[in-house]
């Protein structure tokens, strides 16, 4: 009889534990949705962005977590904009999450953040740059990275203020060609560059858009060559960016400056694919490897720890997208959630709007201050800005603005024939 009662009690206890353990465990975690393209054509940078965020979580968890609880990621695969929406809905309605972190891709972020806003759930964007994302007056959306318009404008400013004077050219006679893949990301950057260049009176000789699925960019190469472009401003993902540069060599397209605006042209794959033929390309992104003088002493230490941890965990140093994930997550974990005291969206909103990180307070050199709800770019980090880098000796160096720079820009870009002969004729 006693054995039967004992067995009954053990069985009852087991059922009880099995029933309550998921909820109990969840209550002991700070559960945050991680919505990225983990599969499909954008998976490489989606995963890298998330990898950077995991380092921020590791650093916090090792110090006791947030409110004494460990951070736990709940992943959603935003393989395309439609799937990003359904995955966001799943994370909210099935997983019961109150905060979604993502997404790297602008088209996916734009779609999924609308789902979060409708459900009054925080959407924390760390890497998608399209301007329209923060132009909808959303209350629950926050973005730590710069906007696309800033990328296009910086590219034109550099051509106007540095390239033309350095080469002794009249900026208004300089021929500028603009190319971009036609998603929300590419269109936002490319259109901003074109409008700003025309506003400054520069000669825009082409604005060519194309699908990310394109398999032949030689017609664009030939058009730019026929129009004798001096400068190309390009917004590309990896596959199309690599394709264009191969076909630019095949078509003997030579320009004085080639300015990429994120994604492809700042990735390690660029130099790994082309070797020395990657050199002299410019790229605009939040800057990695900026002048240490632009960082606070605390930020220098954080950068060193991040790079060491990332290299140990993933086998390579973090590039821009991993660094964006780290910065976005670190601001959330260190500045916002401790102040909010919970994952309640209203508390998180109020805490985010109180953040005020001074210049030099992130590893990119910029500070953090979010635009209030009444602002035209509600939720945008108004202190975020990109920088311009150049591949030199198969390594990226910040060259502009001067306060962040470690090297001078090398201009003009050698022709393909000069590259083959090892000839350079840089103007100081």
C-alpha cells in the first residue's frame, strides 16, 4: 500500500513538473526574438549580424544577465519579406514575445516591423537602413544604425568634396553613374544619391537599377563605359556586386573612383574573391577600425573584448554587419532593459527614449539618441552616421571624414591595364 502511494505521488509530481517546467524556465529567462534571414540568399549577412548580437548577450550573461536572468534568443527565419511577417507573428502570438530584434534586410524589416507595431510589441532594428522604415510614425520601433539616405549623400559629398578637387576636376563636369539593386535597401540608397548629386549640379550619366536575381550585368558595364563615367556609386548585395566587378574587368570599364554603399563592398569576401583587384574600392558603412582617438576609453576596451571574443567563437574578426548586431544588442541590453525593469513594451519605449550616449560611446564612434514619436523619423538613432573606407593592401581603412580616418584616400583608381603592370599614379 505504501509503495502504491509513493508511486502515485512520484507520478503526480512528474506530471506536475512536466506541465510547469516550460513556463517556469521561461520565467527565468529574458526571452527575445531574433528575426533574421537565416536561410536563403541573404543568410550570410543575416547570420553574421546575429553572431555579433550573440557576443553582446554572452558578455551580459556572464555578468549575471539582466535583472539576474539569462538572455535567451528565440529565432525566426525571415527568408523573405512575407516569411518575415509570418515569423514575427509566430514569435509574438505563439512564443509570447514582447521584443523582436533584427533584421539586417530593409525589405524584411519594413514588413515585419509593421506586424510588431500592430501588436504593440517592440521592434529593435540594428542593421536595416532604408529610410521608410522609420518614416511611418511607429511608436514601438527603434533603430540604432544610420539611414540609407546618409549613405547616398556621403557618397556624393565625397565625390564632390574630395575626388573632384584631388583630381583637379570641376565637380559639375564630373560624370557620375549610379547603380543599385531594386529592393527597398538599394532603391533608398541609390535614389538618395541621384537626387543629391543632381541637387549639387553634378552630371548624372546613369541611374541603373536591376533585380538581385540578375545573372548578367554586362549591359550596365557597357552603358557606363560608353558614357565615360568618372565615378560609380553602387549599392549591391554580394552576388551581384561580385558579378559586376568581374564583368567590369572583362569589359575594361575604368573609372576614377568606385564607391560602394554597404553590403557587398565592405565584406571580407570582397578581398578574398579578388585579392589585389579588390584594392582602391571605397565603401560606406558604419566604420570599423576608426581612429582610436574618436572613441572613449571605455569604448576602446569594449571593442577589444568584442573582437577577441568574436574571433575566438567564429574564427574570424567581426566585419561591419557583425559589429552592427553587437552595437544594437549592447545598447538594448546595457542601456534600455535595465532602465525599463521588464519587457513590458511601454516600459521599454520609455527607457529607449531616455537613452543619451555621447559621441564616441559606441564602437562606430557615434552616439545614440532616439527620435521621439512626433519626429519625422520616429525611433531613429539621430546620432548614427556612416563613414567612408577604402580597400588598401586588401584591408579596409577609414579615409573620410578626416576625424575618423587613419589613412588618406588613394586616387585615381588605376585602370585595369595599369593594375596588370603594377602602375599607380596617385594624387596627393
